């Protein structure tokens, strides 16, 4: 079978070789309408070009010229030749992938230490600065190996998948909106927040199982399976599985603080994200690139505002809700017979034997016995986590800028 594409076609356009001349009324193959059938968009991932789930990357060639991009439009990045054009198209995918890798893999040791410090009511060292956190990370890595800092990472991915799947199913079979439209009203906002709250409540038992995997000491635990998080979560619902003490709080007691933390985190991060993105887009609109400007700045202006806005939103939400997260984690871990690492020494283990009656009692007890700074135990891990995130974003920015300059 002979190939149907014309000779001289290289996958990006028709070079117009000298063998065949187009007949009367024929169109050149390299037109924009034909090109869209051969050049496809890279996969859509959150954190790259798309600000929210459900939004799609615009088709190739869509948009206005570089000098006429509006406030919410991306500039046309095809001014640097075919090589730079291809690199621009995959720049968002690569930058977003680096951001997701930092959030979910590289920062996981910070999440492990942060949660262990939050539930450790014995601790005399609160680890409020990144210097003490780095020191304790080194001690745990030295005594238990690097595996101790990445424990429970698989279960965190499972919980994220359950959360996203639950949200999609509920929005599909109920009138609760998964995304807010441009013409939103109070009823739509209430339904959207109710969907978020229900999603976190349904994922709550699996979140508890994942929390135990991340704080349980590597010294005394067996090698967990990939789906142990799901098994433990179902066992927590039906009251079967690993035996727990009588101090285990019922799931109904954990419903309100879990839903409250999830909804507030979403509200704060959404507001901050919108504000930061609006400011960045407005600044970029006042400094529109000219025809003589390089495609490097065009690429940075197109992809990095969303990443910066997402970074600022997560940081603000984590900082503002850190005390509530401390209370939430202590309530979830109570009565599960969990043994954690000694965060004062970096070796030895400690049992968790709290007796909180609920959210209010937990808040009053921490305030009375550990002081107001007790709500911020392990806060240095947050500083390390977002410092790593900034470093990776800056390194990615430098790499892409260098590549684009070389191609141009």
C-alpha cells in the first residue's frame, strides 16, 4: 500500500517539492486548516497551561497575534521558527510536569516530617524553622535509610485519585456543579462548596489510613501493600480490620473538621489564585511584547503566571490552615495504636496515646499544655517544601529559557 501523504511532507507542513505542481483550484497543504489535522496538542495536565480541571489547551494556531493578546489570552508563540515553535508547544507540559513532580514526590519527605511533628504531643522541639527540620531529616535518613522519608507516598496518590473520582461521580449524578460558570450566583457557589465537602467526607477514611502510613515509624511497621490504604479505609468504615483502642474517635466526630478543612483550603486557594493571576495578567498586558522581542519572554509570560498563582494559592492555604490541620491530624490518629519516630532525636519511637473528646477539646488541650506554638509544630517543613518548589520552578524556567535562546 502506498502512503497517501505527498512527497516532501515532514509532519509539520508541505515543503512543496519540485515533483508535483498543484493543479487548478488546489490548496497548498501547509495552510492552517490542514495543519491542525497533523499537529496535535500535548496532553492537558493541571498546573501547566490549564488553571482548572476541565479546561482544554487551545488548538494549534488559535489566538490573536503576539502584539494583540488580551488580558485572558495567551500570546502567539510561533515567532521563533519551527524548532522554537515545537519547543514552545511542549514547554507548558514540561513545566507543569516538573511542578507536579515537586509537589507530590520531591516534597514528600517534608510532608512526612510535618505530619509526624503535628501529632507528636511529646515533642519539646517544635521545629518551627527549616534548619532543625533538615537536621532531623538527616538523622532519620542516617538511622533508617531514605525509605523512611518517602513512606506512604503511594497512599497519598490513591487518596488523590479517590477524591477526584468521587467528585466526578457526584457531579455526574447530582445537580451539584463541579466547576463554577462565569455567571455564578450564591446558589451555584453553595452547591459547588457542598460538592467539595461531600468529596472530602467520602474520602475521609482513606485519608486516615494514608495519614497512618506516613507517620508510622519505619522501624516497627511491615512492608505495606499498594492497596493497604483502600483496605484499611474500608475496614475503618465497617469496623473491621486492624484492632484499635477504645479511644478511637467515630467517623461522625471527624466529619465536621475534615469537611471544614477541605472546604476552607479550597476557598482560600481559589481566591488567592484568582487574585494573583489577575495581577500577573494585568502586568503582562501593560508590557505586551513587540514583534522584535524573542519568543523566550513570550513563553514565560504564557506559562508561568498559572504556576506562580497555583504556588501562591497552595502556600497561603497551608499557612493559614496549619493550626486546623494539626488538630485534624491528631483527631484522625487518636486510638489507631500508631507509633511514630521521636522527632526530638531522630531515633527511637514514641506511641500516640491521646484522649481528646473532639475538636474543641483538642484545641483547648493543645493551647493549655503546649501553648499557641503547639499548633505550629513542624512548620519548618512547610518552609522547606515550598523553598524546594520555588527552586524547581526557577531551574525549569532557566532551562527552557536557555533552550529557546539556542533554538532561536
